[in-house]
């Protein structure tokens, strides 16, 4: 069985997330950076840089990308793919759903 149904976990209210400011959350034991962009989209990306094993949530968000503060690698919030060296491996991105003002993330499936 390759397709799994998402298991949704509440991570906070939409109003709790500042625009373009990553928030570190623990989702069922998985470190996740949740980002609400200035365009109003909410992304959930694994909160560990694939290059240096540090928290991406401590970096900055610019133009739909999150930057690792340690070496400057950047990752697409939508795909998790690195867009700047030194990182070459993508990081997982997770589905997000919003119901009312509540934000939910599923970490048992990746986008």
C-alpha cells in the first residue's frame, strides 16, 4: 500500500504565525518549520538542514525560500529542494490544511 492518508496534527492558529517568520513546532516527534508567507500560503518543511543538521526555523524567509543561517543554503518552501549551495539534498515538505483559524500539518506523508 503506497498511498497513506494524512494524519493531521494541530500546530496553532493561523493568526499565531507571523508572515515570513518561520516557527519551530514539534509534530508527533518530527521537527517542522511552519511558514506563513506574505502571499498568505502556509508551508511546513522539515526543520533540519540537509547539509549541516541545524534548525532551518532559525533562518530567514525570502521569496518563497528558507535560508539556513549556518552556511547560507536555501530551500524552496514548496518543494524542499535546495536552491543554493552548499546543500544538495532536499528536505521533506509536509501537507498543510487550514480549517477556520486552525493550522494542521501531517508528517506521515510528504508532498
